[in-house]
C-alpha cells in the first residue's frame, strides 16, 4: 500500500512552509527546488490547500505562500484529507455493501489498520515534524563535528 504523491508531496510542501513559518513568504519555485517537486505539481496541490484555508498566497515581487495557521495547529490529517480525502483501506469498512460483512475474517483487521492510520495522522502536527527535523539536523551536525575533530 502506498499513499499517492498528492498526499506525500503535499505534506512535504507544508512542512517546508512550517520550517520557514514566520519568515518571508516562500515561492513555489523555492519549494520546488528544496523538495524536488515540479512547480506545476505544487500549483495543483496548493490550490485546494489554499481553498481549505491551510495556506494563503501573498502577491507581489516578494510574494509566495505562507501557512494560514501556526504549525502546531495544522495536523497531518488536515493536509491529507484535503488532498486525498479519507484514507480507504478496504471497501467493506468505508460504508460500501459487503456480502460477507457478518462472517468476514479480515474486516476487523482492515478496520484496526484504518483506525491506526487515522489516529497517527490526527496526532501529528506540522510542528511535530519540524521538531523531528530540527533534532535530526542537530544530531547530524554533531556527528559532522565529531568526524572533523578526529
């Protein structure tokens, strides 16, 4: 199972904006280069994110995009729901008709997997991801310093 590029790239772009939250607006061109996502694709992702009120565009020579809320107020689920809709593991737990619903051996498994994914996406904010990124970056810098001093 693999999430589509819409969701993955959308979260990456939103994290990029979160890392630079409080700074000048970030252009699609800059995000495109930093995240290795085409400008055209980012434009397609940013349109629904803007309509949902998660980001806003700033016009002008120094314009670009900024988060419309603080990073700790935007959950991964907010981004994913806008770009992907609800995560669907199996038709039988999404309200579709199922002939085996009374005796299906795997329905409960699919429901648990879906609930776990939903819980994780609901519990993680963009700020949590930025914090993880900052910690990883800091540890990598420490490793580089140790290697240089050897």
